[in-house]
C-alpha cells in the first residue's frame, strides 16, 4: 500500500455561529507538544490513514463530535523533542456547549472570541491558524446547520436512589462550570460505553457506591435544550434497586456533599431537569421534554 504524502499531524478548527473558536487547554508539565497552551483538537495519522480519516477519528475521540469538515490550511509545528513537522488543518462549524464535551485528554474545552485570543497562552501554530482564519473572515466562517438536519445529542446518565422516601442529591461545588451551588443527581456523560456501564462507573468514581448492572432499571428520560437552537441533551435517569456503600465525596472539585432529601420537599436550588425528573418519577411518567 503506498504511503500517504499527507502531513503527519491533523487538527480541526471548529467555529460557532457567533464566530467563536473551540479551544482545548492542554496538560502542563508533560512531555507533549505545546504543554499548558490553548490549542485545537487533533493528532497524528496512524498507519495508512489519510489526514481526513485521522482528523475525524481524533475529533471523535477527543470531543465525541462528528461534524462536516473542509480542508483549510497546512502549518508548521515543532514537537516536544524539537523535531519539525506539519499539520493539515480542517475547518468545521459547531454550535454546542463546550462544557458538555468529554475531555479524556487535557484540562477543558472552551469557546473564545477572536478578541480574547491575544490574552491566552496559545499554541503558536494554533494562533497562526486563527490569525489566518480571521484574515479571511467573513468568507471562511462556516454557516450553522439548518435546524432540520441531524444534530448531535449529548447523552447523560443520572442515578436515582431512594430510601425511606428520600432521594440522594449532591451539592455541586460553587466553582463548578455547570450548576454551581445547586443540587443535582449523581451524573455523568457517556463515553465509549453503554449507558448502564457509565452509570455504574460514575457511581463508584463520584460517590464510592457499588452497583450491580442487574439491579438497574430505567426510571425516566428527559430530552432538553437550554434554549431553542442550542445543542440537545438526552438524560437517562436510572433507578438502582439496591447498592453497596455509603455516599462519599470523592470528587470534591465537583461535589461538596451528598444528602438524602424528602422527594416532596427538595432543596430550593435544584437543577431544573433534576426536579422535573423526580416529579415525573413520582407521577409515574417515563418522559419529559424541556426547552423546546
């Protein structure tokens, strides 16, 4: 099989309808390319992959996204060992919530406007790519997808535990990117796993609870958007009929306490769809829509 002449590196520059760029904060203090800088998703080709195949794979692995991409430019880069290389960059449009993305590598994803880029610690070649895109704007700004076309839905799982008429809720950390100082289910986003497997994993990681998948049943589903046109979310709420362990705070940067609350007397500050799901479960409903 002939060897591709594509550059070894690939990357995806994703721009939303407001002209903001999706950036990835890379780990610091590691022997990786451009540690501690804001960059864009991507990675090297593997085997006989083309650049397009590689960037689509890397984007899916790093963000869970599959979006149409078009070739944009090729830039020079320098690896952690000082070896020079090249990166083929692709351009795409995505209007979702950066906080909703999984982040198996690095620290976080965020959207930034062009006016903020100069104040960030930027990966040099990423800054070059954004500068080039700005020089060509608005002609090269991708158009948002029509609402009638397929749209990625974020899949979340949520644990509904009840004992003696009380429901388990966690108080999220005040500095949490989502729902700070608000009560919420034990929850997480599905990775490369089934929804039940995700629930079992999150229960152990977040609260030290051991749950047998055979003891899990679907209790409610919430399909929601924060506002019309925003990225849709599907929340599966699972009931565990039994479990082992007492809830512990194992991720203090996200949750500061666990508590049992009467189902008919929840705390004032509860994530709205969490409250809606509990009300739906108590009423015997299986499904709720919000924000549409």
